[in-house]
């Protein structure tokens, strides 16, 4: 239960103290901001931050390969839990604002999801902006899902249930891919796992107050979100197109998508759009498991060395995912 503060509003849950060293570093005077970097520089900076994920976990087989895509080969990493019969396959799209991130920056969380959910995870290294603007990333993600569906017998077993998932921009791509799969005749999906998803490009703080509340000082900033959006959409992109902003889809399109697991963070600019997308899905008749981690910041799934809540949230998501995959078998 929350308690009122001096102004009569509910007191805010405290920020997890484990983030203090990171935020002190990022918010220090003179610290270089993502928006002041080139995309290649931002990618390297993000790789360095990936050390916060910790040493990784054992017991997961890993295979890197390429698969056919609409504009050439797409790198993927296939993660298989050892010693278990997989309950299904999760196709995972990494975060990074459509501009940064890769198979390595997603490696720890995807290994943890594979282990805890007892499923195969196919992590997709889709094309990045601004070299490849929208809809390149979404096209690669759709192609990867189709390939996994065609090869599910060799990846897990014949008839293995499928799910899509991703964090941040990857959550956007998972939602878009789920909508497209439903509209384009499959493959059928058992679940969509959306981790602090970026589902809209409205950042002024009116529609989603968390942009004003959390837009500065908590790792991801509103300025960075606008920088990502400008690179992804370019000067001619339409930020209201459901192909890039899945929350703008019709109720009919949403209703055709699979059960959703949505996790949001209390100190995240994206918190309210994640909540809003969960409400839209539920209103369209989709079963939704929405969980908020109130003391967390954006990206916390990749920060297990800073807070035990990160590993617990991944375990929570994996348990929900395993249930949906098992029920669909």
C-alpha cells in the first residue's frame, strides 16, 4: 500500500539503491550523452555498459549462424537449454532504440530466459538505423519468425509452440511482428513477451506523463528517445503508422494477437506507454499479464549485477512464458 506524501499524493516507491553508481556516472558533469555521439560511438558505449549484465550463466548451448532475410543474411544466435526438452521457441528482438544493440548485448538476458523458461531462444540481429531506416528492422524480424516456424523441428521439436519477445525497441518489433503474423496468416503464436516496450513515438509528456516524470536522470532520457526516433524514422517516416507504432493499430488488429506478458519499470520514460499498450490489448480481448517493477529503471533486465530484482523479473517473465508455451503445445 502506498502512503500519501506532504501534498496528499501517493508517495513514490524509492528508486533501487543498486543503480546509484551507474546513475552517478551517467549524470556526472561533463559526462558524454548518447545524443552527442555518432551511432557507431553509441553502439560501442552500449557494448561497454553490457558488462553490467554480469558473468552470464552456464548450461546453455549457443550457436551463431545466419538465415535468409529480405536484404541479405540475418545473423542469429540460437540458445538451447541443456538437459531438458524445450517447451517451445522464443524469437527475441534486442533493445537499443533501433540504432544500437546486438546479439552480444542481449546474450545474458536471452540465456537467462532460455534457462528459466526451458525454451529455445532465437536472438535476431536485425538491421539498424540510420544505415537501415524503418521498416528494415521489422522486415528482418518478420523474416526471422517465418524461418523459425519453418525450422522448428530441428530447433526444438515438430510442432513446437512459438512466441515473440523483446525489450524496449525490441518490444516494439515483437508487437509489430505479432500483429503482422496475425494479419498475414501466421505462424500462430502462443505469446508475446514485451519488456518495457517502446510502442509509440509521442514523447511530449502529455499522452504519457512518465516522459515528464522520468525523462531525465534515470539512464534513458527523453532526448535519447527522440534521437533514436529521428534515426529510425528519418525525415519522411510517419510516427503514427502502426507498422512502427503498434499502439496505433486498430482494436481488430490487436484482438488477433496472442496473450501478452508486459513488464514495465517505475522510473522509465516508457512506463506509461507500456501500461497503455497493455490496456489496449486487454480492451481488445487479449489476455494480458502486466507487471510493474516500481523501483527499476529502463534497461534493468540487463543489470543483474546491480540489483537482484533484475534476475527476479526475468524469472517472472520466463515462468509466465513457459506456462503459455506449455498450454499451446
